[in-house]
């Protein structure tokens, strides 16, 4: 089964007054269907009313047309383009093999999230593209500026200048949605034009889906097809629950299994984009594994749930709050932690300096800690160095690993040492298989912890070099000379 990056776009413009009006209207129609007012719903909006199944045919004929009508002006299409020049270097052979400049285009969707033209979409919609065009529902076209593109979350934030306030979509609390809630998807599948699909929330907190580094998704059965990437999943109040980003499919079409990035994570990325800040997420200062059935039995838990702490960064947020290796985190700020991926998500969507209430189990007892979250430290400081000289690492650029650096490039935050940042493709090291991301551990038996130490050791006069390298899968010793 293939995982395809096709989301669904829905951009809905809603003021708080409009949402309240929509809730009152729905309650009134439901009451009329029963030919009598329902005392249980008096004074309640859709958001606060209890969730109930339809009680009559009249209720089943209620329509989402008013929601779609108000939402449609905020739905945009995104068209991207780039020119790729494939060439052999010889014009004759280029013509013979049909090579030369080729235009690549793609189609996606986006959500207007503020009246001044800020738009969120998927990173894979605009990645590596040189031209990005946004088309509004009224057919006006605008060139878009990229404010931020983040491959780790597969989100990108764009900006257009329309010269007037635009309809926009307000955010829902993605942590408050429940399985079974009705959702709508509005987009432009296959480029056929604006299309609305409906469904329910099929599952929450999907963490086994390798789409982004933050593996925490809302699953829906609302139909999602090609051309919908970067669009919105909205609730019946017309607010953004999540940005749809991928589906499971055997044929390339919708099979009722789609995944959306929760709005909480979307908001964090947008905040960083509009303020011009660096997108660095806070961390707990702890490494964790998912509690499996075997681990649960070993530590005396009645069921496998939560994330067990396996390592603590000295002086980090978890250490200062008194957490220890072996503690099992089960909640953060009242939200459940199902596994290690959930723990990473719950911390990652919060802000630097924010204090989180962490519930954990230790020695069979439930405990609570207040953890002041912070940005991962950039220690040791970055020190990129391009090595040069009569040695095997000539033409290799290395840098220092740190929790901050590792978070940015998607490595284990606790990994330390010297990492290969770039390798000259014509260098001896490249021919011997040295690759970006490998760690260099030692030279001639001397451990190296920083790029400065590596430069000093590799430049020592020698006729033979024994370089210990961590490829990520195994540690090998690379011997050069005699």
C-alpha cells in the first residue's frame, strides 16, 4: 500500500458572530424537526451542545450548504512551476535523446489563515519550485512569497498582497475533536474545480504513519484526492481542525483513509513564520521509548501506555523538574501521551518558556511535575570547518553536533560528536563512500568531540590513518595508507 501526499483544501471565513449564528440556526432547525423545543439544547451552541445521533428524518436532511457558502471564498488553489534542464552537455545528443529544458508543474491547495493574505499549505506542494501562483475563488491570481518552509512538519507558509482584507479560516482546538465528529473537506481534486466532501474523524493520534518527523495525525474518511494537498479539514463550525497531507491508497484514489496535520502544530509554524522567528521547538530534555506490553509487565503496569524516559539531558527541563530515567509519562497538560511520538508532539507544539504539567508514574505511583520547557541548547557551539590538506578528509566539511543542531536536521537530540556536513563529490573521501550525516568518532585512536579537535588530529603528520566512522547503522574503521 502506497502512502501518497494528497491533502484536502478548505478555506473558510468565519467570524465568531457567524459561528454563533450558525450554531443557533442548527439548534433551531433540530428543535423544529421535533415539533417542540428541546430543553436540553436551550442556550447552547453547536460547540457546547452534547453530541447526539440524528433523531428523525428531518434532522438527517439538514444541510451544510450555509457552511460551504461562507467558506468557499476562502478556498485557494496553488499552482507551482519550475524548469529542469537535463543535458548531456552535447546539443546533438540532447536532441537525439530528447533531453534539454523541461517544465515541471504541480497542483495543490492552501488555507487563508489571516485577512492580510497569509496562507498555509504543504511543504511538498511548493518544495523546489521557482514560481508559486495562488488563485482565489473569484479567479484573481497572485504571485506568492514563501515566508517559511518546514520539511519536518511538511508545512509551508505563503504570503500574497491582495490590497484588501481576505476571507480567512479560524482555528479549532485540534485536541478537543473526538472520533465520530463530522468534518468537511473543500478543495480542487484533479484540477476539476472546487469540490466539497464530508466524513467523520476516524481516529486520533495516529503515530505510526511516517509522513513527517512529528508523527501525530488526525485520520478521516472524508474523500481526499490528488490536487488537495495543503488544504483544510474543518468542523461543522467552519474552523480549521487540520491540514490534510496524505492518504493511504493502492490505486492513487481515495480509499477513505486520509491524514491531517493537527491545527495546534499548524498554528505554531504560522506563528514562527509571521514573526520572522526561527522555527525551533522546545524540548523536554529527555529521550523516551514507547511502553510496549513487555515493558508494561516488567515495570508493573496494567496496560501498555505512555512513554518511558530512557535518558535525561543534565541540566535540561526534565532534569530540573525532577524527572528520572524509568519514569513513564502518561499526560501533558491534561492530554494523554500514548507513546514516544505523542510525547514529542505534545512538547513540540508548545512555546519556549511555557510551563507544562507532566503526569508520570514512578514506583507504581502517579506523580505530577511542573516542567519549564526551553529550547534545546546549542552546545557545543556550531563550528563548521572545511578540512584541507594531504590527508583522506580533504574536501570534507564537518560541524559540531548539539541538541539544537540535531533537532533542526532530524537527528537524535542526544547524539554528540562531529558530523559530516558536506562532501566534495570529487574528493577521495567521496570515492571511499563517506556521506553527509556520518559521524567521525576518532582518528588514529584519538577520540574527537569537536570539529576543531578533528581538524587538529587529521592534520598530524602520518603515513597511515585509521578513521572511526559511525554510518548510523554500524561503526566502521576506515584505514588509508600503510
